[in-house]
C-alpha cells in the first residue's frame, strides 16, 4: 500500500460516493484492520484498492 499514519493525502474520488469529498485533503490518523484509511478529511474511510487519492506529504 505504501501509505502510513501521518501521511497527508488528497482525495481524487471515492468510489460509490458523490463529489463532496473530491479534492479534500487530510492527514491519515489510523489504518484499520482491513487497510482502510481514516483521517482528518472528515467522515468516510478511504479504501486504497478502490478509491482514487494521492499522497501529498
């Protein structure tokens, strides 16, 4: 996966969601047991195998 706690990401698009998260940035606070990313972008987890995002710092 390559993403770790403390990395900053920018969400491109969350699969199955509307565009309200597109472009949001935040810091990864924790990674759950199935590899989903949780952080400061608000609410939904980012699923690395399904969602589009980039690590920006």
